[in-house]
């Protein structure tokens, strides 16, 4: 069972790949994502038990040194977070849609976790960095009240927020484009 998630963003692709190797060797973690993101950065996301993720992150931060742009460690994540990041969410019924956009990948991941814990919504996706100019955004669905509550909770103390949207009755074409 994966209970925590850790992320490091790098300004060097070479250092990111090297650090990723150190991180996965340092502890029993699953590598969720290791890839380039716009504009020319690299990101590593790991998941596992809290202690293992902390060990992996400590090693990663030490190796990354001056190449680290940002990092994030979330213990006790919501069960929907990893599928949303991995783009494997199982969305049954679509209702209202909420969108939260950030200048920061870390902020988007954190907001998705907060939103899922705050209200009865379903995370559709946490899009991070690639083909969105290094930004991150979260999409979710649920009844209008739940989506409003989730967006409000996720943005209350959020850093680097660009904007939000709540669509009470989205067009079927919009829904198709989100899945």
C-alpha cells in the first residue's frame, strides 16, 4: 500500500535522471513518474510507505543540490491521488467539473490531495508540466456543491494559483475531452 508521495523538480535533466537512480535505490519506493517537463526541466515522483518516501526524498534532495527547483512530500495521501497523477483514474459518472490551475507542479499535486480529502469528488487527472508550459492543473468531477467545496479547500492556502473554473453542467464534448 502506497501511503505517501514525494516529488522533486530539477532545472537539469541530467541531474534529474542521476538523482532518480539514487532515489529508487535509497528505499523501497515505486517510481510513478520520471520525465522531462516544460520548459526543459525534469521531475521525479515516487510513492510508498511514509518512511521509505522520506528516505528516498532525503537522498534525492542531497544529490540534487543546486539543481533542485522544488520538492514536495505528502504523507497519508488520498487513495485517488496516484491514479490521477498516473492518468489511470476510473471515472464512473461525470457531473459538474472543477479545474484548478497552478504555475507549480508541486502546488497542483498538493491541491489534488486536499480537494479529494475535502469533499466527495472524483479526481479525473493531475496534469503536470508536460505540454502545459511547466504548469500543473487538476480536474475533478462530482455534484456542484462537492466540486465547489473541493476547489475552495484546495485553493484556500494554495501557492502559485493561476485560476479556477467550476462548470455545473458541462457539454458532453468537454467531458469527452477530459477523459
